[in-house]
C-alpha cells in the first residue's frame, strides 16, 4: 500500500547522500520516517529492523521512534508493552529533548492504562 511505498522512499535517502552527510541528521531522520510509515502499514517486525539501524548517538531519533512505537502499541491495546518500550536510557544528540517527550508519553500511558488512579 501507500505506507509501504512511503517507507521505501524514505529508505532510499541514505543511498542518495554523499558519504560525509550520512552521519548527520538526514539519515536518522529518514530511518525514523520509514519506521513510522511501516507502523502505519502494520508491519511492526520490519519497523523494528529499521528502528535498530538508527545510530546510537542519535538521541532525538531514538526517542521519537520509541514514542511512535509506543503510540502504535497503545492503539492496538497493548499499553503494558508500550510502557516497556519507553523505558531505558536515551543518550546522544538531543537526548534531553527526546527524554522530555518520552516521559510525557510515559505519563500519558500510565494515566490511560489506569495506573494513576
């Protein structure tokens, strides 16, 4: 479908960049977008493979892909797994900002799952 086509487009970005650019923000960004498209398509297995390719020093993209996955899991009624996905250290570039978003989503999931009564 269209989401799979979108993911494939985002995955082509890396091949189009000159070598020095590959370590900058565009590659992790394109991987995060491909990850999101695959979640929309319902392909959680492939999205996990893409998520694993995000460089460990890309704190922002690590955080937002975790939030995207948690939102997907919450939509399919798996709040416990969604909460688990958001736990764990995030380090690297813009990790502080990513952690704020992750913590906000974690609080929302705890609230909506009934943990904060």
